[in-house]
C-alpha cells in the first residue's frame, strides 16, 4: 500500500500539534506563517486551532485534512 505525502508529513513530524510559526518548515515552504494567519482571520484556515501560551497551534490531523482539501494533483 502506497502512503500519501500527507501521511509521510504526519509520520515525520515529532508532535501531535503544529505551531503556526513552524508551518513553513512543516510544509517545505509551501505556506508561510503570515499567509496562514490571514486565512485564519478570514475564517478559511484549518479548524481546531487553539492557543498554547501565546502561540497558535493546530492539531496535526486537522491541519493535514485541510491541506489535503486545498491540494490538487497536476
């Protein structure tokens, strides 16, 4: 069975959550922290975000589901 790129991303990330400040690292530069912040303010970002201290965090499953929904194969 072949894994998707999203399954590989989840497997390689060391935590169940991702800080918005780490989104560029997590996506290989495909998304920036500022862009994701802008989408969140428009209500178009990943669901389930929460604060941990002053940082905005995303559950990895929610973020990956959102990324998969926004991607298309070319």
